[in-house]
C-alpha cells in the first residue's frame, strides 16, 4: 500500500520476481484455508464476443474495471503486470505474472499468478467462452492473504476481491455489448 504508487518502478521490480512455488496449480488443487471465487457473467445474444476477448487480452477489461495497469506487454505467457487499486487515500499495488494462456475455438483467456508484493498469494483465471450453452465470461480465483493487513482482516480483502470481480464482469459485459 502506498500513497503515490510508482507503477513503472514496481513493474521493473516485479519483472525480476517469481511466483511462489506451486501457486499456479491452486485452481485445480487448492490448498487448505484459501479463499475461492467462481463467477460467471452470461453475455446476451448478439454480443461481440471477439471484442470482449480482445479487451481481456489487452488488459482493457482491467483498465475498464478502474484499475491502474502497467504491463510489459499485452497478455501472453510470461507477461508481467502491475495493477493499482485506489482504496481511499492509498493505492494497493498488485504485481502478477501470466502463467497460462488459452486461445482456441470457443475459449480465450489467461491465468496470472501473484508475485511478491501483492496483498494476496494466489492465482486468477479469466476466460471468454462461447459454446453450446452460449457466450459468457468466467473468472476463477484462489488466494490467501500475504499482506499483514489482509491476514489481520481477511474479510476486507475478500470484500475488495468481490467488488473488483464485479467490476471485471461489468467491464467485460460493456466490451461485449458496446456500452
């Protein structure tokens, strides 16, 4: 947490960091005592699913959710991103590394894993899916507190995570519908 985040410097520092060992597998095999989020946003008929996927893969969904974004490149395997979230007078700085990317018929998305300095330790997956059930955006996350404040008051970090997930889904819906 900082009053004046220097995201370019945070990105340079994050580029030298590695995710904690084993964290990238938490979505399929979560360890004990973690917080798990699963959210789905159906996209209405006539949605521009390709525009939604393009926003996701260029960090546009994160920007539209109100985050400050500094990344070394668009979403691709190994990309590093630092996200800044204003919480009153301070900004939470959250470095992450893209650890998985999927680009196949009917599914586009990625996972990123937190890096040292992130308030949480965990992994989050974002996907735009189009199949026989329709089009939708899916977000899954598994995390546990890493920052002292998150450990002391985990309900606050869960509330912040829920709010930002809502904002991601709203941004995805806006990208898909052009609103």
